[in-house]
């Protein structure tokens, strides 16, 4: 990667993650996630739905 005329060597995973962060900048706010608690609540909802889907036939 070139940065300000210098060649920078870095782990490819880090590079991809930094690009992903730039691409996703502002998306949480646009989705109505204004705090870490909002994000945690969304993750809990999604995990709950996934658990229910996996165990739907086990009742």
C-alpha cells in the first residue's frame, strides 16, 4: 500500500478491515444505532432469532 509517497507493508487482514471500516462509516447511525447499547440489543435480537430458527423443531 502506498501512503503519502511511502510504501507501507501491513497484514492483509488489517488492510481489508480498515477498508471495511471506511466503507461502513456512518451506517450504524443511518440504521438508528446511536449507542453501544443499541448495538448490543440488536446483536441479542439477532442471536435470539438464530437460536429459535436452529431449535424450532426441538420443542
